[in-house]
C-alpha cells in the first residue's frame, strides 16, 4: 500500500491544482479536460517507449533534447 503524501507533497499538489485552474481561467471543466488530455498523451508516450524497449531499441536522451552543438 502506498504511503500517504507528506504535508509538503500535499502543499505541492494544492499549488499545482491552483496553477492548472488559473491556466484555464478558473474553468474547472476545462482544467479537467486539459489534465485528461495530458494524461492520455503521456500514456501514449509510455506505450511507445515500452514498445521500443521490447523491440530492443533504447531511446537516448540526446534524441529528446535535440542537438547542443554550436
């Protein structure tokens, strides 16, 4: 069973909720919709990474961050 979040975690979650709601101009329905969409995007990313790893391809961090060469 996972441990309950600490007080600092709870405060961080409260702040994150306030920020998400503010980004959607206080519209709770829009906030929930945006969070669902973000979660679905992350689920797809995770599935793609799991498929790549299963196929023997290991993504490198540099492919995600782009070139840093000047």
